[in-house]
C-alpha cells in the first residue's frame, strides 16, 4: 500500500503540473483559431498591395537601398538629431508664434488699408514698363547719370548754395518791372552813380568770372 500511495501521489503532482500546460495549449489553440482568419485577411491585403507595386519594385532596388542606408548610418543619425532640434525649437517657439503671428497679420492689414501694397504693385508695374522700354545698357547709363545728379543735388543743397538760391528767390519781390525804362549809353553812365547799380554790377562781375568755369 505504501508504494501505491506513493505512485498515486506522484500521479497527482504530475497532473497538477500538466493541467496548466494543457490549459495554456488550449488557450493558444483558441487564439490561433481566432487569429487565423485575421492573418489570412492581412496576407490577402498584403498580396493585393504588393501586386500594385510589383511592376515598380525590384529586389535589387531594396538591396541597394539597404546597403546605402547602412553606409549612411551616421548621416541618418545626424538627420534625426537635427529633426529633434527642429521639433524642440518648434515646441519652444510655439507660444511666441501664437502672440507674434496675430500682430504681424494686424500690421500687414494696416499696410493694406494704407495702400502700401497697391503702391508696391504700381512700382512693380512701372519697373516692368521701364524694363520693356529701355535696354540694360540704357539702364546702366541712367544709373550712372543718377549718381552724377545726386552729386549735383549734394552741391546744390550745400549751405552756401542754399543761401544763394534763397537770395535769388527773394529778388522778384524787390523788382518792379513796370518802372523799367529804356536806357542808353548816357543813361547807363548816369546810373553808375547809384550805389545799388554799382553793387549789382559788382555781383554781375563776380558771376561773370564764375561762369568762366563753364567753358571747361
């Protein structure tokens, strides 16, 4: 009886160990039966998708791509690092964009209402017409001329030149042409006694001397 009890005890222990394995196998079988249709559907879908690219896909291309990727692992790693930096920048700058973009839109809208963009369009149309009318050589000549005109404008706006122009501009208010009379030789000689005439002749002589430079 002792041996029989020992055998039964061992059989019980074996049964206890085998029972979880049987349950696991049964669960695996049930899972397999449930997944089998899904796997078949996935395989069928994969076959259909591969059929679409069959004419464009070559195994040699896949091998070439694999080798090229293996040779450029460092470049791929660098690209991923840069992409991460870009994502970090976008994440950091997102709050700033949320406040800045509306202000930019408001500013551009204000420029639009003031007609700045219309003026810009008109200027572009003018440039286009200039380009149609003048050759590049003409534009070079005009550019050189504009530089010289700017030099002339600089001289005309010097303090002495502005003072000279201002005095000339005041002359029409001091002249009454209705009092002008014909003057002959003796009249000129008589007028020489007038201090204003003398001063005017002195200015005229200075201007005449200065006009001598035009001959050059």
